[in-house]
C-alpha cells in the first residue's frame, strides 16, 4: 500500500484548483468536536502538504464506520478503513473526515448533510471531488445518503452494505464500486447484488461490484487496503459544481 501512496498524492495535487483561503490547522489526524449540539464528533485528517500550500484545494473522503465503533470514543473510528490508513500514512491524498455515531444510533442523513456543508465552508475542499464510503452500517448509510444527494458525490464505495433498490435510479449517473464477501452472513451479499442490478436496470453503467470468495462480513480489510480503490476514486470528479447541479435539477421540476 505505502509504495503507491506517493503516486496517489501526486494525482490528487495535480487535479487541485487554487483557492484563496488559508487554514491554520496542522497536517495529520486529530479529533474534532461536533459542529453543533446533536451532530457528530469526528476525526479529521489533513494530508501532508495541506498547510504548506494555502492556494491548493483537496479531495474530500468521508468515511462512515460500522456498528462496532459506535459510542463516545472518537478514537474508535480509526480501527478500520481510511482513518486507519491515514493514521499511518501522512501522504494519504485525501482530506478525510470520519464521524462518530453514538451508541445505539443510526446514521442521520440530515446531520451528515450539515456536517458536509460545514466542511466545504471551513476547509479547502474541491467540491467536484467529494467521495463517500462506509462499511456495514456505514455501508447502508452510504447507499442511503448517496441516493438522497447524488449531486454531492463524485464517487461512492459502499462496503458490506445494503441499499434500497427502490432508490437505485437516483444513482444511475454516480460511479459506484461495491464490495462484499460471498460468505457474509451478517449483511448477505444479495444486498449489494440487488443494488447493482437495480442501477443497471435504470440505465446506469458506472457501477461495479467486487465479491471476495470465501470471505465473511469483513470485506473492508481487503477493500480498503487495495490502492486501486483510491486511484479509482481520484479518477472521478463531478462535471459541474454541486450547487449548480442542484439548481439545474430544481429548474426541471
């Protein structure tokens, strides 16, 4: 993984666009308080080089954890996935935000939307390169959030998650890479197969599905340890800024 990080970082920076606003934050990963009462505390990772160039914007990767990390310890979100990789890899080429879900809670799309609005206003984020991923319960939420707000995400990678096929047509133009273990008996693989079929039935041709043979629920270790996932994410960007895309959708109604 590490020997590919330099190439990933170079790709991320080569696609950056200049912005005037400078940030006074330190590179690396740190816990952050909730932006408002009732919202989620989160881990924030700023790649090496973020603070050195105040004119560069960066891709944003949002990671939603699974049920096992819920609670009041924001450090637990670093057990798996992108925040785990970012913690050991300073050159991980995304600003990475990993919110913490409270005990016995489920992800709330309205709260996540407010968090994302805050991030795009306060960090130097390229809003055409916002990516979403999550595992298990976070995979379910990735499907749900992406279907509710497809104009916000350049690409989405649900892992061991289950979506609602009734929402699939909203995702027909969104690049999606889904991962699942074929022996998953917690969230059965049909949860991913059903979404892939439904998206294609709507005319979507930008989704792909990886099924790991002889693997149970933990499909996130091989998925997130594969540099190909991050190269794939960085290869996508929204054709228009999210606000403009949203306004076009409203005009058609």
